[in-house]
C-alpha cells in the first residue's frame, strides 16, 4: 500500500529521475533536498519512497521545496533498499535514473557534470565522486572495486583527497549512494535483486550490467558529500550480515564461465579468512550466520545464474580487465 503526494505537476518529461529511498532519515532529507534545489541543472524530477519509516516525511516539510518536482510515495513496511528502489523506479519518467541516498548531499554542479559525462560516454552508467560529509578531506569512494576473490570495496575509501589524482576512468560499478544509470539499462538488467534486501546490491547490478555490455565511469567533477550508513549504522550487525551473505551470492550468480571454477578456491579462502577475522573481533556469530544463509539460498542463486549467463554478450576478457588482480589488495584495504 502507498500514498502519493505530488507537489509540482509538469507535462515536461525530465532528463533525470532522482530516486531517494527514505527510511528513518528525517535528520538528512532536508539537507539533501536543499542540495537538489541548488542544482545548476534543474531538468529532473524527484521520486521519494518512504520505505515504511517509523518517522514518515511530513507533507508540510516537502512543501518548503515547492520549486522542485517531487512525487512522494509511502509503503507500509520496509521492503529493503533493493526492492524499495525497484518499486520507486516504476514511477519515474526520465531517461536516466539517479539513485541518491537521503544522507547524500550533491554539490551544485553535480548534475551538470553528470550530463557532461553522459554526452562523452553514451550508453554507460556512472559513479559520483563521494566525499565524507563529516570529514571532507577524505574520500567516501570513487566507485567500486571488484577483486578476483569475490570481495569488493569502494575505491579510495578513506584516502586523502589531495593525495589522489582524479581522472575520468572506468570503475567496476557505481556506489548506490549516488549512482546514475540509463533507465533502459536498468530495466534490461532486471534492476536490483530484491532477495539481497540491502548491501552489495549495487555491485551485483554493476556486474550484471557489465555482462550485457555496459561500462561504468567515475566522474571526478560530479561531487557528492555522503554521511554513509546514516540509517543502519556503520558496521552494525545488519550491515555485516547482509554484506557478507550477498557477496557470496554475487560471485555465484555473475562470475562467468571458466573464471567461476578457476577463482572459486580463492573465493572460498577469502570467505574463510573473513569469518576468522570477524571471530577475532567478536563478530563471528553474525558472519557465520551470513555465510550459512548464503549457502542455504544457493540453489535459487544458481537458477538465477543460468539466466544471467545466458544473457551475457561480452567476452570473459572484458571482465578480467576490469577486476582487481592484486593478491594483497584486500589486506591493504583493511589496513586503510
């Protein structure tokens, strides 16, 4: 069930549809909307989906942003980040989908620079330059890295901004906090996997998009400040469980052809090291449960794998080139 609040009607089809999934994010949503009101490119609509929040958005709050074209819907129950975004996207009309977390605050020229990237790299999807909102000297991410072991992380996370050379470059996938997808590509790929509920769903989507021929580019001028885990908490049991379960599913669904068998021992080893590491941090119980539940659901995942691999149009070499092959990279990431 849902209710719809339409604040500004328009017959013009926007170029961008910005989708904000709202869940107990009252302390962030106003700053997010204020940042959107300041965008130099205003060719967008906003779809807000209240995903069963205990603290719903008040209509009078949204009315303060009457110059923005906002459609607000509400679900009675939280169906997760993956299914929630899929649900919200059915109400969009723009050519490009822009997923924006409620705790993400774009700089004024963000969308303008995204449009420049789209013109330069048509039929691609894009990652924004994420900066830590509470520590703007450091990166929150420059897109996603996918390691040959099946682990994944945000590129340059926690790195000092001034020490990094920012260039437009390919990355494996886009962080869902501020990701841009052609709507046709999102629809063709099937969107997010609702079984993931939350966490790793953006890496999984990026993997599937790459398998059907789409590339992802990092746009260094498309800057967004991001709180990160504003709703669920950093390294909460919630995030640990879904992150560790879903990374297994992502490997089993998407790793193509002979790469699956060649890299499977490394994937198994990486998961065992993760369990051991979290046992030392006294978080072993939730990690073991995540891995066990991943295996319980593997039959359904393998059924999905069959369909995904049948739709693959790119050679395996294109996936090999974009993965991270540094054997010590996961350890360097943990150290950072």
